[in-house]
């Protein structure tokens, strides 16, 4: 799968710890430094096992029965063996993430997770990788039953984005319940990765193109500066010498010029006002703003498929992006994916028009008001 690849060497992998403030209290600093690199959580079976161990130990102390002491020693030894084998499985693992080149709201995409075991002789069993994203719950996991020594295993999970924007991957949570399933030991590793989520694109039927357009081309009959040649004529004063038709000119005593067709490709401009009048992120303005971005994305893609040139600009910040059929819609969709609302109180971002007061009309000729 083509796309971004994030990898870290096992010797350089750092725990994913929250940042510590410079003016944090001394007790907080001490807890931050003494935080264990592993997290241990009891499973349901582990809780039963611990309860049975305590029961056997209580009975052995009260009765003094050697068989109960022997059984207690065997139960405690299982806890020690579980800790050693789970630690061996988590050591010397490199986790890599392969992101797709692009993603879109409402369309599923695959994210590949590759785990490499650098141990020379010991395999890793029952490894679960959880992909962590900033500000979002960790809901996607990949499970690896066995990773042989000096080898790699690849798995993938499917995700369907629900909102546009920048999807920040911050790291991994590597966990295992090997060997007995009594405890879940985990560690967190930092691995940065960004994925731009494009807005959704709906099928849009544009109004019929104006007459005079040649089928399959972008020029109409008539003089102009298009790419198609409609004829030749003698060269006159003021003509562009780059259009001289040298093959015909050598046959006559006069220079002959190619006569080009007139371009009929339309330049379309869409205007978006990102000024947010309020402060609540879930108000009706935000819903209308997201609906407008989706509509602009759908219409822009439809115009590009027809061969038109599209320009998108913002009314408040005057940022703009241009695209045509030769470069595709990636630049336009990326611009719309990263477009965020601007607070109305910012002096440099004030607009003389209220949000959504102007319709999203296409302005022919690329003219911006």
C-alpha cells in the first residue's frame, strides 16, 4: 500500500508520556519520573485466580497443611512466570504504520500495522497493537498471534472517517495477555503520523455547458489562443512569431501562421466565509459551515471533471487555491479539509459580510469580488 510509513528503532522508542509543565510541583515531578514503563491490568480470569490464591494462602496459614503451602507456592510461581514471559514478548519490538495517501469522509480506508521482532531466538505471542490518535478514543486494534524471531508480521484495520481535517496519530499501545491470560501488560510507544481527511463529495449535476463547445475538447471554432488548430493564414504585422508554420512557409515566399481555436474553458470561483460569529462549536453555524464545504467540494470536483478551472478563496483571510483538470482535485480538497473557522473577534479576520449571507455562485472568468 502506498502512503506514509512511520517507523522507530526499538532502542530509540520512547514511552508516550504526557508533557510535564515547567512549574509543576515537586510531587508531580517525582510521580512523572517514577511512572513505570509498563501498565498491568487484571483480567476477569486473573481476578478469580488472585481470589483463589488468597483463599489458599489463608487456609495454609490457619491449618499449617504442607500440601496447601505447596499449592500456594505453585499459584504464586504462575504469577511470576506470567510476568517474565509477558515481558519477554513485549521487548525489542518495532511498530510501523502505513497510512494511505488520502482519505475521505464516509469512505473506508485501510491502515497497515507492521510489527518486527528483533529478538534473535525468542518469539512474541499474542501481541495486540492499538493505534492511538490525538483527541479521539482508541477503537482500532490489530492482533498478532505469533511473531517469529527476526521476522515481521503485517495486519490492517479498516476505518471510516466521520469528519474532515487533520487526523493526528500519536503512537501505539502494545499489549499482551500471554501466557495464561491472567494479566494484561502493556506499554505505549510514540510514533507520529498525519493523515488529511478530505470532505465528502456528492454527485452533482451541473447546468449544461454553453453552446459552441467542441465535443471532447476545450476550444470552439473561431480565432483565439487555444490548443486546437483550425487553419493557416499569411502572417501579418503584430502576429506572434511562435505560431509560424515553418513547413508551409518554406514552400512559399511568405510566412504562414497557424490559426488557433478560441478557448471556451470556464474559470469558476467559489467564495467561503469562515468567520464564526459565536463561540459554541456545535451551534447551527458550524453545521451550515460544514455543509457549505461539502457542497463546494462536490461542485468543484464536478467542474474539474468537465474540464473547467476552479478557484476557491475565503472572504475573511483571502486565502485561495486554484485547480484544473491537469492537476486534479487533490489541492482543492486538501484546502477544504484544513479550512477552519475564524473567531469573529480577531481584527485581522473581520469581514464586512455576515456568514453565509452570500450564495455559493460560480463567478465566470475567474473574477473575484
